[in-house]
C-alpha cells in the first residue's frame, strides 16, 4: 500500500500527518503507513484531518502538555498497548522522565483508580526497559 502524496491531501491532513510523524518519531510517510496498516485507509484519512486541527496546532499547549493529556485519556480508557507506548515516548522526548511519568500515574490513581493506573505503570516500566 502506498502513502498519499502530500499534494494529494488537504492542508489540514498534511499538518496532521506531520503531527503523527512527530508523535511516532518517524518520517511522515512512515507515520501514515503505520496508521494505515493498523487502522485502514478510511480511518487514517479521518485521523490525519483531526490531528491537523487546533488540538495539535493551538498556541496555548505544548507537545509536552498534549502528550500528558493523551496519556491521561488513554489510561482512563485502560489502553496500555502500543498506543500508550507511543505517547510515553513522546512524553520522554518532550522532557518527562521515568520519575515524572511515575508521578503522573500516582496522581491519576486518585482520579481513575488503581486497576487502570497499575497497568499503565507496567507500560511505563516496559517502555523504560526497552530503551535501556
């Protein structure tokens, strides 16, 4: 499956593709390929359009802030697979270390409960071990 050439997509989708590339830590075409492989072409088109909007391009949040928000949302939904790992990596690239991620999980325990956050803490530890 080939990737969409940036000139064939809307400016918003192209901006979204750049966001996913930055979040995944890969080239834009590779980010699109990863998404298509996991979720299909139709879903990827919509996701790129959404990521090209103000959520990831507003002026008042940093990528660090956005990463914390996405991690929180994923943990709240008990998502501890590769999707969480992607945003843990983004958090690390934007200045959060393992101690900060542990503090985040402890904070979230008070609001989300231990079952979800303990699984997320396991993901934090796995991702740290895979970097070592």
